C-alpha cells in the first residue's frame, strides 16, 4: 500500500492522472476487487444510497464519536483511496464519486480514521451539487473538519482544510468563510511535505479573492507568490491555472494592450489555448481558462466573444462540479446571453433566451441555499431578463434589489 500511495502521489504531481488511475485499478484488483476507470452513474447512486442506509436514524454529527479504525487492511484501502481522489477528479467524476462514497461507507462500517476526514468533506461536495442536498453536504463537510480539530486526526489536515473551505463552504456560507482554511491548508501541507495540496491551496485562494472582489493589486501580489511556489515545485497544472488567473487580473487592471484581452508580453492567448488543448491532462485548467476568458469578455462588453468562450467552457464543465469557477461560469454566461439576446431575432434570440433561463435556474437553486453568495447574482440576472423582455419597471426594481443585496 505504501508503494502504491507513493506512485499515485508522484503521478499526480507529474500531471499523469490517467497513469495514477491505472495504478489504483491494478492495486484494487490485487485486493480481489474489480474497478473501472469509468464506472456507471448507477453504481455511484447505489453507493450513495448505501451511506444513508448505514447512517440509519443517527444524525451526521453523531459520527464524530465513532471508534477509530484499527484493522490494518481497511486503513491501507482508505489510504490508497485518498491518494486516487485527485487523479480521479481530473479524469472521471463518476470514479471520484464512487471512491468517495466507498470511503464514507467504510468509515460508517468500521469507524473513523485520518482518511475519513477527507472522505466526509468530499462527500459534502457530492451531496450538494451531485445529489441536491446542500444542507447535508455542509454537515458532512463540517464533520470532516471537526474530526481534524476535535479528534486529532491530523494526517490529512491540509487536504481537509482546503476541500472544506473550497468545495463545501461556498455553497452554504459566505465565500470569505473558507479563506482562512485555504491559508491554513498551505501551512499544514508545507509542514508535512504535501506539495501537491500546498500548490492547490494557492490557486483556490486566488479564486476566493476574485469571487469576493478583493482589490486587484492585492490579488496580483497573491498570484505572484502562488505562481512562484507552483513553478518551484514544478506543478505545471497549477502554474497554468494561476497564469490564467493572472491574465484576468492584468486585463482588469488595464495592464494589457487591449481591455478584455489576455495578450501581453509573456502571454499569448492563442498559443496558451493550443498548449491546453493538446494536453488532455490539463483539462481542468482548460475549463477554467475559458471561464476566465468569458469573464473578461463580458466585462469588456464583447458579448459575442463571451458566448463563444462560454460554449468552450461548457464542454469541459464536467471537471468542476463543486469549484467556484462553475458559479462564475453560470453567472457570466447568463450576462453574455442577455447582452446578445437584446439585438437578436428568430432562432438566435430563442437560443439565447433558453440558455439564459437555464443559467438563471441554477442561480435560483444556489441562492436558496446560500443567499450570501448568490442572491445578488440571481437578482442581477433576473433584471437582465426583464430588460430583454422589455419590462423596464421590473428591470429597474430588480437592478435596485441586486445593488442592495
């Protein structure tokens, strides 16, 4: 198990996620269990339902007091599962979901261990975006965090901090509530030599700063620190993600030759797009690039280019079910569609309106569970919908409500 875990960690750090998954499957086969790199959605649903059957009449919070796992075979399996989470995230979300659900089931059957903290936090991510149970998602995520803080299960402390603050908190609490956890992740990961998660913590912190509207000069300084760290540990995926964030910040600060464009000395949009497209291991970085380009084009009033970027991002959105970049995608895509619909006619107008309604439906769902982050966005998109439909007074009322929110 130790050798397998080290191989999984190495291949993940080298952006070789597919190879890491292959190592995992061979390891599980050696344990007498057949796994697929691309499991079916029904398998995930069955394992998720099994978690609730095992929970029974207990409250999620009661799981904090489960006994600690002592069976070495179960501990080995949990550790291997933990190391395959990141490569699964970058290759197949059904595999990720099945791994997480199986880890939670093992915890409910055998007790808690260090890896359980990580499993519960990721289960919190799945329960919300995947199964629509955002309140339960937060409770499971908080359980994972509490196991670290109250039961002293510190081995995956850094990962638990980051994933709770990044993948769970923003869908139930204000985006800033997760920021301190992301900073604590960096410190904790460095202490134990978990360079992969130390690097991840850099780019998710920048996402948080951008979403919360922090001063862009301060954001760029954070970007420079993160970029230097990711380059030093040679984690190319994170370098590409932060480079994209830097491109957005630079254009919003007016430091690129054309507002809304990323081209400047040292960054070529077309070459960067080719770099991402020809490397399937960078698919999540490619998704986030098109989302940041979508934002830039909306804010520079280039609605048609924004819609084109939105369509490119949509094809890759499967990589990011619980990252806040998905929220940025739906919000800015809605604004781009509204901007295009106003001057469109016939089928083109209808397509824009249908896409706009779908994006707004997602805003409504998130706003119900977390108005702190999404009510203002829902209201602004509703105002744009009213404007497009010629309902001037409704639009004015909604714009005012969005500003107040």
